[in-house]
């Protein structure tokens, strides 16, 4: 019998039911993967820790807390590693589901014609209209504006590129399940593919065993441009320009106010391996992207 690795509270609003279903699906597949790869004993151990943690969270009873603490104190180093990996990967999968649900709710608001949400461009324009901000003032704002997200290969960022790539595929597969026209056979195939990539995720080391060179760090950073900045920035400019022109009723000259920066390959103060030659190569490669 297949059992969920993690259960989700049933006291959840109907609008968030898809999030609950996605987390349950991913938790079940991860639990099945644990049982298949690590055995029933390991799966049962992780489940017992989960149940003890859930019980303590619900009751806040010191006895439940002591029970959980005793369970964790008796773990061997090998068992500790498996427990940490299991809950870490479940957290990653839950984050994927939450990101997808955030986009799902945003699209639902747009489709329903709801009142613009806080932080949205539509709300900003409504506020600007209420304060009688003229097009010339808005133009002056954008002419002086500069937003510069800066990438860094910080040592506290432990995610490996192989894991991030796998997470992107899982996110895409989960998003596909929102299609209303999927047949039962397609849903089954989708779940089998999800199982395959969650297995790959579980089989992949969380931490690198070797240190990346600065050139490797530059390669990793640039590899994400195609499906992040280069895909989304043109959409962002187009959306802003279209909404501004609609708001003011005439063309709006939107300048290039968003410029991506990077510390990768350029941190000569913090990384002794960043030489003059390495920095020049990194600058040229970023410039060519």
C-alpha cells in the first residue's frame, strides 16, 4: 500500500485545494521513491519522525517534544543523512508546488477581472492616476530609473546545477497537470515521468564533492539566462509599455532601465582565484550574452 510521505492539513480553503493536491502528489511519489531505493525500514523511520513532529506541532506538549528529541538523538550518522535529505527534498518539492500555485492564483485573478492586487503594475497606475501623475512625470521617473539584479556564486548557495535543472523539469510537469484537456492516460504518463525525475533528484548528491573553478561558476550563471532573464525581460518591457500607453492614451518611450549584473568572475576582493585574466574573460563572456 502506498502512503504519503507528508500529509497536508485538511483545513484549507477551496482556492488552495490545488496546492494541497500537488503537495500530496509530490509527497506520495517521494515516499514511494524512498521505499523503493532505501527500503521499508528507512521509509518507516522517516514516517515515524514525521508523525512525531506533526503531533508535537499540534499539541505543543513537552512529552511529545521529548519523544521527538529522543528519536532524533538515537539516529546513526547514516540515518541522519537520509532523514535530512528526505525532508530537504520534500521542502524543495513543496516550494515548487507553492510557486506554481502563486502563478495559478495570479492568473485566476486576471481571468476573473478582479481588483488589481497590491504590488501589481495595474495597482501602481491606479494610484498614479489618483494622484494625477502626468505622463511627463512618469517618463522622467523611468528615464532616471535603474534596477540591477546582481548574480553571485555565494558559498552559502549549495544548490547544484543538476538539481536545479531537475527541479525545473518537475515544475514544468506539475504545471502540465493544470491542463483541462489532459486524458487519464496523459495524466498517468505525466505521473510516471514525475516519478522518474523525483528518482533522479533523490539519486543526485545535494552537495558538490569538488570545488567549482571560477570558469565553472561563470558557465553555471550564464546557463540560466536563456530561461530566466532573456525570456522574461522582453515580456516585462512589453507589458509595462503596453499598459503605460493604454493608461495615458498615447505612445510611451520606455527606456532600458533594467540591467543584469554579476559578481561571478569579478570578485577580486573576495575570491583569490579571480585573477586579471579570469575577470577579463568573465566580462567578455557576460558582455557577449
